[in-house]
């Protein structure tokens, strides 16, 4: 396994822990996990079977407003267990 893949795996584990506690935006991922590719890690988690919703939220900034993605864990994949 390459170094980049190991890093991605670790970030997925950490991201899943964070998603269990709260919705996550890119800013949260950078601050909490040092993860610069949140959408990629969300994609990885979805491919593993986790159900994650994407909500668009309005962020107000100094130069106006932008809509950003906020991810919420709906259901974890439990490897076939009830």
C-alpha cells in the first residue's frame, strides 16, 4: 500500500469518527483532520457502503456569500450485521 493510500485510509477512519459526532464541512476537515480532499474521502466512505447526505449551506464572508457542502452521516455500513 502506498503512503498516499495509507494517509487516505487514516483520514477516512478519522472522518468517520468526526461524522458520528457532527456534520462536516471542508473547513472542519482542514481544522480537525488536516484533510484537504474531503470530497474524495466522502467518496471513499460511500464506496464502503456508508450513507452520507450532502447539504448545501450558505456561508457568509467578507466579500459575499457562497454555498458549501456540509456532509452528514445517515447510516454506517455495519458489514452485514443488524
